[in-house]
C-alpha cells in the first residue's frame, strides 16, 4: 500500500517532468514544404537534425507560397505558443523582429563568421538593427520557365524567348492537344507570373520603381498598362480547370506531357527530380519570356522565437548552425531546387538548372538586373505582397477584366496601405 502510493507519486513526477525533457530536445519547425519534392528535402533536414541529437517535430502547413502558413503562425504566436523556429522570408523577418518576438542568433553567427561567408545581399535580409535574426538555406530563382521538350519536338515548335513567341505558338500547341501554360488559380501563382511579366515589360529599374519604391507615377504608367495587357493575353494560355490547382499539380501536367510549359520558381525542379526526370533531357529550364539575363530572387530562411528554456535556446543554436552548414545546404538544395546561399562560387552544382541559376545570379548582380520577388515577400512587406496577389489574381482569373481598371486599382491599393 505504502509502496503503491510512492510509485504513484514517482509516476506523477515523471509525467510532470517528461514533457520538459522531451520538449528540450525537440525542435518544432513551421514550414510550407508539403509537395512531394519539398517533403523529400524536409527529410534531409530532419535526418541531419536527428544526427545532432535533436528530435524534429514537423509543423508543415499546406499551401504553396506560404500564405496559409503565415496565418497559422500568427494564431500560434497570439495564443502564446510559438514553434521553436519558422520559415519566414524577406521583409517578413523585419516585421516579426520589430515585434520583439525573435531571438538574435549573433553568437552562432560570430563563431561561424556568417558575415564573411554570406553575400551582403543575403546577410542584409537576415538582420534586424544589426543583429542576425534569421538563417538562410538557399536562394531561389522565380523567373524560370519549365518546359517539356518532347512536346516541342513532336510539334516542331521553337522554344519561346518572348511572350509574343509564346502567343504565336500557343494555337499550334492547343491544336495538338496540349495546354500551353500550366497554371493553378491561387493568388500567389498569378502574382508569380505578374512579376516576371513586369520585369520583361519594363526591365529591372522599372520593376524596382514599382515594386520596391511603389512610385505612383511608375505604377500608373504606360508600361504598367502594357504589363496588364500581356497578362490578359496570358490568361488564354491556361486550360479551363486551372483554378485552385496547386503549383505542384500544375508541374505534374508538364511532367506528364499534358502541358508544354509552366512559369514557376526553381522548387519545381524538385518535383521533376523526384520522378527521375533528367534536366536537359526530360525537362528544360529556360528564363521566363523576356527576362534573359535578369534574376528574380527569393531567399528561404528560418527565424527562431524567444524561448524561456535554456535547453531550447541551445537547440535553436544547433538548428541555426546546421542550416548554415555547407554540406547540409548542398544536399538539401539538390533535392528541392534553389542554390545554396553560402557559397557563390561557380562550378559546384551538378544539375544544369542550378548551374545556370548560379551563373545568372552572379552576372545579374554585376549588371544590376537582380530584383527581389514581390510574390515571396522580398520586395515589400506582407501587406503590399497580399495586395499585389489579390489584384493580379482577380484580373487574371476574370476573362472580362479591364487592364486600365486593374492598373488604377493596384496603384490605389498600394498607395492606401503604405
Ligand atoms: C518558397 C519556396 C517554396 C514555394 C512553394 C516559396 O514561397 O520560398 O521554398 O517551395 O513557396 O511553396
């Protein structure tokens, strides 16, 4: 009787203490890498973290582009229960840091000499008031066109270099039974097309004037009008079932030989590779029409939330150090697309798309044609990002929408929320 009450007491103690022990070794990471190719890359992260003695608690939130993940994250933080780390990009890092919720990673950064290792453009994005508050895992290129070469071979058509080329070949592709451009109707997918068309129409300076500086004159200019006119034409390249298709389902259409092309960031490469498709043979990556030599970039990175527990703080440092490890970044990005953020030297990638990305990143930086993605929160904060996605997707998804009205609506909306 006495024994059983003691053991009950011990059990109670163990159950009370256990969660603290397991939580200390556990790293809960919010992300939105939930497509098959992305999941394969997350497994690399999980495995390498396990090797460091930490448990991975997956907090993947479905929804390409991360919009849903950000909503879920906000509700977790508001309820006082943030995850250990979360995938946050670009201007979002500053927005979260200004709320005082993020922990500085300066110790690890100093010990591992991040300032020396990271290109200035990357480290600037990760710092708030001079302190590192985020860790990068890659650099993505958003202005890629993914092509099924077999379809071009069968139809005898030339690969397009401009949107006019695409419009010229589209009727033949349709006649042969192919969807010219695979697309899913989600707002961020519309925005991804928009930013590449904007760059193709106005060039890098005009892109920066509109999307970074939000200059009212540029936003209502003739070039902006031309951008929306081209978008109206692009609408005719989609199939009737495109609305609400996820980005990887759209990629699958290219893989399966149903669609000729898709405009998408280089995470699409992960889907092809997972299905044993060879770049340069089974699929091609060419710059989005009219954007040769330019590069729309996006940096995936992770922030760490303030944690009271010392063990958790240590776990965050281990995670930060792992994410910055060159071997990790190499394996991770080989699986999912994108190029490591750490080392800009050329010739390190085995994949021809990644090699081209690396070369174009470096040359666009020299030539001033490197621009931050609006769709993925690099050019402006979340509010501008959302307004652009909403206005552009309403325009693209409505066959009767008027370009002049859309130009006014976008400029007005941006001015109002700034
Ligand atoms: C992220 C990528 C991700 C893509 C699709 C982008 O916002 O930067 O890492 O693969 O969304 O979900």
